[in-house]
């Protein structure tokens, strides 16, 4: 049985990845695109772009939202009355009655009555999957520094970096120049000095893992790579652990590719549509027998966004809830 599927925000970076992934799925009977009024009438992959209002009038079974928080707050619940909505924005992630899902971690939280489902933040997903694998060892504290690609900030940020590389003048949507630079700010800074991205990592990870008091400290950094987020992570456990215990749990975890030798880099994910979270550089903290360090890389547009959302949809299909 095929399903009628809509994408809101189809002209954005993540929206275009949704199109690429969904066009290959046999369960998609019809695919409809929607974006802003300015994009009305354009075609992507031979599919016409509609307005959101036009999309709302169509019979739909499933709708993916990737148009930002404001649009999701305005439209997601309205669409959820007629179809299942999987939202990629931050609008609903921390709402009590909205499940926040990484399929390898907590699909059991999904129920047939859920019509609005939240897709976590890209940096949160790859960190949460590793922490979930190591949860049996007793997580005590996590310190993470992210190295986030420019695509995580959207098409305009990609254009800014391209123009900077060429030496052309261009409107800046990032806090400062990114070319040959690193920017320790991803999103607005709050009154406590934390960026939006850092707060998402703090709060969403706790919700996904069901560890509301887990100590997490994040520093989010934008770097001049195109695709793929890296994370340097320090984890302290509640007891003394061995690297063999950690390695075994990581190797057993669905969705993780562990590197016993060498290490993953963002460049290897470019254009791959890779749905895995890659983990390497596992080592002991030489000053703390309860702590380790490791390195995580994942495709922020696939596992961090469109791919994770499609995985959620496929779970619903397997359960025959669509």
C-alpha cells in the first residue's frame, strides 16, 4: 500500500534531502512539495512546489515539516488533524505530550494516537545514540564540543561560505566570517551565555534518554565544512569502567559504526546519504579511571534530519499506524 506524502519546506537544504530519500521509497505513492509563496510554481525533481495552503487541501497520509519553528507552530497541529506529522524544527521537541524520537533509542514511546512527532536536533541525535549505548554503565557527566558544518545553518549560510571562499561580498547570516575560521556560536546567546544549539543538546538529550538530571555541558562551534557534524565527547561514569566494556556496547548498538582503528571525518559522508553514527578515537581519561573520551561524526542532513525522520515514518508503517 502506498502513502500520499507531503514535504513542507521542500526548497531548503533538509527539504531537498527529504525529496532524494523519499523518491527511492516504494511506500510513497505520491509526493507533494510545499514552500513559501516565492517558490510557488518551481519544480524540483519534476515535482511542482505548492504553497502550504495548497498542500493543506490535498488528501495526505504523512507530512514532513522542515520549514522552521514559526511555520511549524502555525501549521503542524492543523495538518496533524488529517495526517501524521513529523516535525524537524525545535517547535514541539520539549512539549510533554509530543514524542521526541531517535528510532534506535526510543520508538517504544510512539503510540497509534500520536499524530505529531518531533525529530531531534542534529547534534543531539548523534550524541544521544552514543550515550544510549553506554547508559548501562551509569552515565554521570557529559562534556561535548561540537564541530558543526555550515549546512546545519541553512542554504544562506552555505552561500555565505561560498562567497567568502571566492572573495566576493555577500550578506552575512552567520555571526562573522566562517572561511578559514571557527565560530563558537550556533544560534542566539541566552542570558546565561549559552547558544540555542547548546541548550538543545542539554535539554533534548535528557528527554530522549529519560535522564532529566544528567549533567551535560556543551560548546557548539560552526566550522567551514559543508556536511557532517563532528563531536568531541568526554563521558564520566558512576563507576570504574574498562575500554573493553565501552567498545563492546558501542559495537553492539544498532546505528553505530565503531572504528577500532583510524577515525571518521565529516568529508567521508559528503553525498553518501549515510544513516549511521560513526564513532572513533576511544581512549581513557588518564587522570580519571571513570572517564573516557571519544569522537563522533554523523551526516547532519541525513541521520541528523531527513533520514532520522524517514526512519520514524518507516517504524509507523511497520506498526501499520499510518
